[in-house]
C-alpha cells in the first residue's frame, strides 16, 4: 500500500487536538515513545489470522489517517503510568498498540457521526474512501485490537477490553443522543459521559497494564480527572482559538451541534436566552454566526467558568499524582497540557 508522503509542516486544525495549538513537523524522526506505542509498521496493524494483501486493501482508511499522527498523548500517559506499574516492555508495547488501534478506529467513526470535514489538518478519511469502507475499516480494526488483547495471554484481558469498549460506546452514544435530540445535558451528565468516552481508553490501558503489575493502587480517580481535563480542555480550545477563524474547522463543535462544556454552561445559566441553542440547531458553517456565538459565550461568562474548572482539574490531577507517590513523567504531561492558559494570557495581554 502506498502512503501519501508527509514531508511538510501540517497545521493541526482538525478534531482531537491534545494541545490548543500545535505544529507537527513530520519530517523529523518519530519520538522514541511514538515508535514504541504507535502502530508504526503496516504489519503491526494486520490481523494475525488474516491475509496481508487483503488487510492492506481493507485498512486503507485507517492507514490514511495514520499518515498524520497525533501527539501520542495516550502513549505518553501509558509510559507515565508505567513509572508506577513497571510492567515488561513487550507487554507495554502490545497494550500501546491496542489503545492506538482503538483510538484511531474511533476517530474514523467519530468523523462520520459528526459530519466533520478535517481531521489532523487533512480531509477526513470517509471523504476519500467513502463511508462504507471507512466504517468497515474502523470495525475491523477494533477486532484486530481484540485479537491483540487475546495475545496478551491473561484470562482477564478480554473482560477488561469488553468492559472499557462498552463504556466508550455508552459515552459516545449519549453525546450523539443529546445532539440529535437537541437535549442539553447537565454538567454532571456531561462529566459522566466524558469519563466513559474520553476516560474509557485511558482506563483500558491502565487496567490492562495492572494485569501484569504488582501495583494494586486504585487509579480510577486519576484517570477520571484526566479524562475530564482532556475533554473540557478540547471543548474550550475548539471555541477559543481565533487563529482558526478563517479555516473550515473554526468552532467545529458549533457546526456539529455539540453540547460542549461552555455551551452547557451558557444554556443552563441563561435559560431565558435561546440564541445559543438556536445557533447550535442550525449546524452552521457561517464564520460570522460562529463568531457571534463565541461572543455570547464570553458575555455569559461561560469561558471564564470553563477556565476555572480547568484550573481546578489541573490542581486535582497534581494532588492525586502526589497521593499516589509522585510521578515526574505525569507532571511533565500536565505541564504540557497547560497551553490553554498560556493562550488565554496572551490574548488578555494583547
């Protein structure tokens, strides 16, 4: 299979950004962690029970999205958790592959469900390969990931996999239900959904890793905090990055009609003002309308509220890391996630 060569700098403007702003230089050698955890070789994606030639054809949408890799934040998190868990490197590599397979599979289906235009700065896979082939590739890869889970050789591995994938789909399903039925959830409902959806893959990695570790500490609280932090941060960045105002992914959550965290705050704190909910229903791609909605959210104090929540989540995560015995790798990740506050400070001072 021939991949489109990537030798240029890509502005990350699609969904699923682990940082508010980022330029990925794909001409550089892959980071050691990316090489360890990412499915970097085509053979690593193939089913051990299938035929390579067939898999190459079936997985074209999956291979396409891999040409512009993300920031490998899940790989870095697994590596950070292994500071505590200390599992063998071969098990860590397989678990990293499993999580990356599921993550990229979910991106393929998310883009279809959300009617997205771009992913990681390039056209979404289904706009190139079609909806049918993209859905099949995503589903197929989720079972290749299950096959990898079986290869771990632990009797509880498939139970963990099944439980966490079910949680992921419960979270994703509720988000779609709210969007398509124009039902604004409460903040508590949103948080429960997010822990299931975004925290689901975090929890999958940690639970699989603990099967091969002597460390029996409870990491549920930390993974829940991290899941919330990642998603609320992404919601905030999607609506606040003015440098994206002229491209197709500017405030893409508004075009999707998504009840993101700032939107939920605005609707519940100003029930008499129906402008935000009406804009959400329009699924608008009009930049001027989106800018007006962003102004409403700012006037309603929704961004300020979101920043306060993010600040608290950052503090909670650091406190829990300390309670678990400290972890310099996890602190480094948390430091890297604080770019949302730097962007706010820069905008305030300009």
